[in-house]
């Protein structure tokens, strides 16, 4: 039994502890893609330096459609046969799975097919068999490009999106039936938060139509692949809506936080693979102001798109990534 003095002391200590917890924002987990086998096996010597300096907690792999009826699921089956994913697990990495299709090849049909659900279920079974019990899934990245007109909800796209939501929901249920601890999201193109056309239900106006689906997800993810440095293009240049990736990520966080889910940058890099842009982005995103705001808005993870960009440390991009990791893992006082 506690005396009154001991009880008050215990309550006071607990209050202090809780108060201290409130003073710090959680870290941002770092991931690395886009091919774990290349990183851990094919390019082991160069990759060891990148892995040591970036220190990812998870590695990102892709399930890509080749056309409306086939995919690269064979790569995953090969990993099952070789035991590669068990090695990934033994090295302490979690697995992040992104699914994607190029609508020029598939007409958007893969993610509304039974083949997609079968492939995702197979990957989930493989993960379970290799001891990866809480993988993350960013399903259908950039999905508003799978049907034309892009980024638009209208009478033409509505039937597709209804089938899409139904199939993604079914795929999610399939994942959870095998691995209840798996975390699942849909992955937006980050540009969706940079413009809005309510009259045509384009840009941000399309997002609420997927609100119910997002509420059933464990988290929400989006990519960010702006090709230019912050401030590199003139303000009146019509080819861009944001100054760069750091701004686009913040815009996405502000846009998607209304669904009260953890938020993730599913794949991050300049699309044109400019190492100078990557380095500049990472230095800017290492600033205390950006880090504090991003974490307050709910960012819990960011995955680098391409391991290859860091190998030669061009423009100091690996230096910048190492610094970004250190800042992202550090506690920040509220």
C-alpha cells in the first residue's frame, strides 16, 4: 500500500514524465529504394557505405504492372525461393511495398483487376513466411494518373474510381487477413495538393471522394518528385505550382492531415534524377523549422526513391542525406 505522501509523489512523477513526453515530437523513419536486392546483394560494396550513412529502418520494393494482366510478381517469387527477404529481415530492416502501373501500358486496368489482389496477397504470404510480420504497403501510387482525364473526378472517371476503391478495399482486407499487423495506405501523387479546380473537380477537390477509403487505412502516403531546386524557376513560370519538394511535402501534409492518420512520403527524389536538386532539398528539409512543422503535421516516414543517386555522393547528396537522417531521428522539443 502507498502512503498518501508516496501516492502524491508517484502522481507528481508520472505527471512530469507525461509532460516531458509532450515536449518532444516523434522521429521520422527513413527508408531506401527502389530495389532491396540490388542494395543488399548486387551492389554490396558500394551499398554498405550508403546504408551506413543513411541508416534506413526499412527498404522499399515495388510491385509494378507490365500490362493489364501481368506484373513483376516473378521477382517476389524469386526472392521467396532464394530466402532473400529473410536476409533483409535478419539485417533488421522492415519491408515497404509500393504498387504502381503505367496507364500507357495498362489502361488503368491492373489495380481494378483480380490479378492485382492475387499479387498483393502473394506478397503478403511471402512476407509472413519470411518473418516480416508488420510490412508497410503504399498501394496504387500516383493512382489519379491511371484514368483520363488525370486528377479529375467526373462522369467519365467516376465508374473507374468506384471499381478502384472497391478493389483497393478488398486488397487491404486480404493483407490484413494474413498479416493483421501490416500497415496499409493508398499513395497519392504529391502534385495533387498543389492546385485546385473545384468547378471541374480537379486537384485537391478530388481528394474527398476517397475520404472513406482513407479513413479505413492505417496511414496515408504520397510521393514528391519535383525536378527543380527551391527558387530555381521564376515565380511566373507556368510549369510549376510549388517552389520545390520541401514546399510540396508540407502542402501535402497540410492537405491530408484532416483525415487524422499518420502521413508518409512513399517515394522521394527529383524525377529527373538531378543529384544537385536532391542535395538542396535534403539540406532544406534538415532545418529545424521544416522538421518541426513536418512532424507536427504528422509525417512519420520518408523513403528515398533511388539508392543509385547516393552512390557517388554527387553534389554532396549523400552528405545531405546523412545529415537529414540524423536530424530526422533526433528528438525535437515542441
